[in-house]
């Protein structure tokens, strides 16, 4: 993706978020120069992959196959072994109308996906087979605390305020209908390096063509701008 396109997506997403009276933390608006000047006190932001995350899944068709995310908080995957500390994560997702996030499941993470406004969020579901395929078995999920039994491949429509709990091993694909959707995700610790299993081989992070300076950094940019950046623990 071109950096100019990434910058435009951030501007559009920020306006959409504010229009729904949702507000991001201050670090969402730090510039590259701000990041260069930061000391070790903000290492958690970089190490946990907090911030802007925009992907076209390496396919070059963002409007059709892509996602804009902002990770607000995220724990250390090591905390899951002890059950202590921050063992949760929270993300904001901007899901465009007919913009698909492709089939994937998580090995470790259970997540709640909540429609916070805009259009309707459509989620298609399949159980996974032992070899990572789509199973033809019925699905059991919880939506807003209510157990639902659905056939393989069922599509669940989430209106404003509605949510679904996605357990480990459950394939899900989602997109917006009737407009762009403001979505939050509340989950266990997020680790995008090891915990995503896509049905089809696909890239999680996009390569950026630097045709203009960054407006705000993506999580994958920290290593180049922040002096104390190290290998992230979860997130980017």
C-alpha cells in the first residue's frame, strides 16, 4: 500500500470514530518526530503493538479486502501462563461496506466482537477441521449471552450494540452492510504473529510504499522511528 493511501485511511477513520463520539488515546496522534523524542516510559505501546494497524492482507485491494484497526490496550502473552497482570486486549475496527476480512481463526484468543454504530456487521462462521479446513458441522455460539445453534456457514448479522463471542478454532469472515461499521473487539491477549490461522495463504501485514511522510505511525513503523523499540510481544 502507498503511504499516501494509509494516511488518507487514517484521516477518514479518525473522522468516522469521532462522529460516533468514540475517542482514541493521545498516542494515536503522535507524529514521527514525537516518536523519535520518546523515552523508555512508552515502551509498552511499541512492544504490545498498540496503535494504528491498516492492512490489505497483501492483496492490493484494500476497499474489497482490508481492515483498519486501532489497538487500544494489549497484555503480554507471557501473562497468560501465570494468569496475572494484563491478560486482555481491546481493539477498534473500522469495517467498510462490503469490505471483507477473510476467513481466519485463533489458536489461543477468545474474543467478543461488538457493533458500536454505523452499518450492520455480517459474520460468516464455520467450525475448523483438524487439518485446518472448513467443517460441515453445526456451530454453537453465544450472542449477547444467548446460546445459538447454527448450521455450518451461517451468517450472523449484528446490529447496533449487538455482539458475538468467537471461541478458539472457529473460522470467521466479516464485512459491513448498509454502511461502514464501528466495531470494538474485547479479547484475551492479542498476538498477531502466532495466533492467526487464515484459511487461504495471505499476508497479515502490508508492505508500505513510502510516497509521502507518515501522518501517524502504524504499529509496524515503531521499529524505525522509536529509539527503544524492540521485537514486539504480541500485536504487530
